[in-house]
């Protein structure tokens, strides 16, 4: 098979042996694979693949067709359209995925959209609902709303009846975030006196923590899943106690198989129906062929886009 | 009635009008009332009573006998032994309490013990189980374990099958904390390399946060309910994410009636049976009569004790 391969700080296409599915696993013929921030870190050597994943083939999500079933695999049949989060190896013609991590692709999604669904929607859904317990009528603040997870968070918040405030650094992307359903879109320094917020989806990190704590509603929850803006935060414990507030944090990549499978089941139950009827969608900023993988990474790293960069394989 | 009254930074005994129970309320003839840190703050003028509580009569917990029922009150009968957390006013001969905040006093508890139960056990139970979800087999770290809530936390952790590590600043109190059930008792700076901990009960505050985060187990939870050692904490968001950890915080005093009532029901279900059969107990350090309330406050403020200071009224 042909695969994106990371070596010496760059990413190129190389021939690799076809992988074979083990017990309970599925061989997927990959059609689309979204790029994510972790791929950029891995390209720099700063984010090694977890055990069990290909060491030098990047890619944390994929969509494609079932090509073969390993012993005992029974959730899908050959030819089924599937998508998943994987620990690595998604940016290749073939990838082995445990069947319990796979989700069906709704008929209404084309390949570029499907390739960009798993990582951002699973991350946003897990943070907003499993971690922070967002409920209808609550006020949600999404920091870094123009990024992949941010766009998913804004849409999911809107779709469940929350009031959504978004902060976006790039002025030119604010209208697009409003079009996704945010009730108000603010500059990063303008949210403090627009609260109180019941849930804060933190994709920027440390710089927002003091004002986010002060702007929390009673029983407010901050879910930290990104720290691109810095990770050393000042936390006023007395202010947090006054709100009876909480700060949770998480990553998907380090979770064991059974926990990843649970997130896939939560997606099937709560997010795929919204995707299927178009209540939420995956904005795709640009697509690249596998041979253009270097250009795709450069495009991602350049930023300034709204929506996913997706490899078509 | 006679009541402890706070004025000009001191606490004295004064005559006050008897309060009368309203709808759903109960008039309690107070027999014992534990002192708490918040009383010391209120004496200094730093912790005003919440709306609906007597402005200048301190006391956040009480035990006594039902003296009269307000209209519609039906959970208890005259003469029943009851105890409760109150927003204020507990350090007086009479106190009005909503019946849904009252709990029955187990037969095996004498008045000094009963007067010291509500605040520390409700606070510790709420933080350990409702907030942090402590489970059997997990490792619990209690910071400030020689204080009232700390002694309750150590005992509850031990009673539910957790492994309990306690930190205690005062060397002379470490054996007593071990006698309460802690598996190991450490100096405040010695816990960092003895983890990982699944739950941290934080009664000291900011100074412990960096090491507590680093010593968390995967999916570990820090419950902050005291900040006597400082409230401006450094929080490494990346370290917290690496553990998929969380920090919750709370206070009891600011909660609305229905939430306080829920904590009373949780106490009745989960803690009173343990108190009744002696699995957990209230260490009473010293008792004072109401006329000695000034001395009681001075004794509390001096510290160095293990267990509750209780007024007998």
C-alpha cells in the first residue's frame, strides 16, 4: 500500500506492506483522512504514536470502505462505508481498525466530509456532554471556535438548545462561525463581561482561564481540551469555589480501546443522526490527494482556514 | 432565648426573641452546636451570613430536640432528636430549620458528637462521593487531614474501601489521624512521590495544586473545599490533560434549600448507618457551655487540636 510517512521533520509518500486485520479487526480501504493538530506535532517529532499504532504513518481519523474482516469481526460487511478515530496510521490506502471503534457513515455524507467527522465531533461531543454535561438552555462559551473542534462544538451546542458564544481570533472567520450557529461571535478578549457561562469549551488554554473562571455561572464547568495558547494557568481557587465550578480535561488519543469504543457508541447515538439530517455538518476547507500530502500539511500549518483539511486517498 | 452574638469582632451571649417556625419548618431546642472555620471568619466580619439566616448569630450546625412544628411540617415529632446544617443561627437555645434539612440523630450518638456531625461529614461526603465519585479500591489523598472535614474524609475513605494517604502539618496529631484509619500519614511536603492518587481532598489550597496534579492517577479528581493555605494556584493544563484529570470545588453554605436537602438525604442513606454502628465517629476535642462561647472561639482559633470544638447549650 501507499502511505504518508513521517521522517526527518517532513511527510512524504512511501510504499509499505499491506496490514492484515487480527481478531475483531477490520481492514479499511481508506478514502478520506482529515488532518489534525496532532499530525503537525508528530511531524515535528513532538507527539510519538501510541503503542499499537504505526510508528511513522500519521493520521488520527479516516473514512473508507470495509475491505476485509479479521476473525470474529461481525459488526460490518465488506463494502460498508465506515469511519473512525485511530491511534495513528489513518493517512494510508489501508488501515486496520478494531470493529468497535468503527462507526457507519451516514448516506448523506460524501468522502471528504466523512473523513473530517470522527476526530472533531467525537472530541467536541465528549468534552461538551460526557465531561461537561451541557444541557438545553445553558450558555456555552467556545474558545477557539474557528478551529475544527470549535466548529463542531458551536454546532453541537446550537443543535441541543444551548446559547452559544464563540471567541475567534481571526476577524475574517467570525462571520463563518456565526453562520455555523453561534449566537454571538467575539474577539478573544471580549467575553469576560458577556457571561455568565454554564459551560466553557477551552481550545486555547491558559490565557483564558482567569477570565473564564470569573465569568462562570454557579455550577459552571470548564472543559480543557486544547492548550495551543499556553498551558501554565493561574487558577483562583476561591473564585472557583464561589461558583462551585469545575475544570475537567481530557485527550482522546491516550484512551484504551474500550473507552474509545464508548465514544464511538455515543457518536452513533447522539451525533450521527444530526449529521444525517444536516443539523450539523463538517465544513471542509480544502482537499488534497495523497501525493500532495506535503502541501496539505503546509496548508494546515499555515492556519487561517475555517473547516477541515482532508486527504483524499 | 439566649444566643451567641457577634459584634465588634467578638462573640458574647445575649437575649434575643424566640424564633417561630414557618410553613414546613421546625423549631429546634438546640443541645449542641459545633464550631467551624467559617464562624471565625464571621467573627472577624469576613463572612456575612446568607440571606434568610440571622445576621449576627453564628453557627452552621446543630443537634437538639424538636420543640415545635410549623404548619405542614410532618417529617418529625416533638421530642425527636435531630441535627442539621444551617445557614447561620445554630449557636442559640432555639433555631428554626426547614424539616427537609433535618436528619435524625442515631441513638448511639451523644449530644457533643451529634453537634459535630453535620458540617464535617456532609462536607466530606459531598466532596468525596457526590463531587469526586470516590470508589472502593481507589487511592485517596486527604490534605489537612487533622481538621474537622479531614478527619471525616479519612474515615469515610477508609470505610468504603479506599486506600487513604493523609497529610498533616502538626507532627503531634499524626498518630491520631492514623488511629482514625489512614493507611499512611505524611508531612505536607512528602506526598508527591507516594502516588498516584485517584482522588485528592484538598483542604489546604493553592500550595498543593502543582504536586497534586502531578501525582494524580489517570482520570484522577481533585476536590477543592478549603483554601486556608492560599487560593492563587498554578495549574499546568497540559499535566492535567495528560491525566485526563479534573478539579472540582464547592461550598455548602451558598446552596439553595433543595440542594442542601439533597445532601441531608445522601447523609441519611450513606453516612448515618456508618455512624450508628461506629464505623466512623466524631472525635470531640473539647466542649464549652454557651456562657463560655468566647473561650470556645479562642480555643478553636488556637488550633493544634484533633476533632471538634462543640458548644453545649
